[in-house]
């Protein structure tokens, strides 16, 4: 019975949530003239390697962003670079946080345009080649392009010749950003903010940015503190991808979650570290002041399992 339910959930996700590749093809063909090696995100290769040993803070748009947005203001330019997904941009700007980079992956013409409809002249966008040309036309700031190959085979070599090789991506913008900061920027510390992968009533921090999707299949899960929450097939897939990536890059690169959602379930194989955002910001600053790497110092960064066991229960505010 459960197997059949899961099968039907996957089918609903594939049929209703995956963007038709035709949209990716059309947008990529229209954007080919924009792409070149000078605006490829690969120009940032090694940007966060010593001596520029910055932590990459990746901001999603889940409900706990309400709790953590003020802490992001403590991220100094010396020690941190803030990357946000397109759906969290307006919320950050409205609360006085200017990200260093905005990342947009999807080809959707309506929602992405709404998310990025801001005064963008002093903002930097990392866009996939599948992004809507209308969105790119209206963006006033700098644009760097990320090679995303989710389109027909004939287009893929044209994109890679202009932008360089692609990378494994995890199905959504936040996971793609993790791949970018690890594989291109070369960060050794990834701090995830508002990436709960679960929710109580709504999975966005602001209902105005929610997509109307009637095919979402919900089911119950327990978060890292044992609280019963709701997730979807897509969110659970994204969660699993990050956890598997964390295992492969550990211990040289560490992923820290500050969301207290379903990432990093308490088990001996988990390589997701769990901290309050303000706490890990303080640890990164402390390490920088002492000219140490927070990644390598066992005193500053506790073992994942032990740290999770010490954590107090934290509830995410419902939208």
C-alpha cells in the first residue's frame, strides 16, 4: 500500500511540478547570444579559497526566515558572502539585508519575474541559461550565468562552449547554489538559512511568493527536534540530495543547517551540522579573529551527532 502511495506521489510530482523541457529549450535558444566566457560563473572559481576564506551563507525562503533575518545583518563582508534564492530576495531587502548574490534557476516567466522585480541596479544575479529572457531584460545589475543542461541534447554543447562545464544540481535553486559555492567558489563552510524542507501551514516565509500548485502531495515527517511537520515529495527529495552531498564532501567541506527542519536527521551517519544562526556566525568570526579555519578547528565546530544531541527544541513560526 505504501509503495503504491509513494509511486503515485512521484508520478504526480513529475507530471505537475517538473517544468516542461520545451520551456528550457526555448529560453536557452533565446539566451545563447547573451552567454560568453566573460559572464560565466566559472570566473569565480576558487574565489573563497585562502586567503579569502569566506563562509557561504545560502538563504532559502522557508518560514523560519522570519526568526533569522535579523541575524543575517551580522554577516560581515570579511567573513561571509550571502547568496539568496530568488524567492527570498524581496523579503531580505524589505528587512534590510542586501545579498551579495541572487541565484535564479527556473525557467518560469511569471513567478521568477515577480520575485526579481526590485531595484536591481546594485545587485548581482547568478542566472541559469534557462531563465526567462524577460527576467534578464529587466534586471539592471550584473548578471553571471550558470550552465544548466536540463534541455535537449543539441543545445548542451552550445551552452558549455560558452559557459564551461555544468555541475550536479539538486533539483531546486537552493541545492544548485550549494553546488555552485562548493564546486566553483571553493568555500569550505556552507551555512544554510531558511531551508527547513518542511512546514506547519505554508512552506514560504511570505504567502505572496507561493506558487499555486494543486498537485503537491503532502505527508508528515519529524524534524530534527522530533516535532511533527508537513513536507512534500519535492522538498523531501531536495533534503535527501543535500544530505548525500554532505557525506561526500565531508570533512574537507562542511554543511551547517540553521533551520531546524528535516535536514540532518539524528543518526550516526549524518554529516549535517546543526546550529542556531547567530551561534555559527559568532564561531566563524571567532575563528577569523584568531586566524584559524572554523572548518578545521574541532573546538569551534563540534561533531554533528554530539551537537544535534545538545540542541534545544526550536519551533518554526507558522506563516
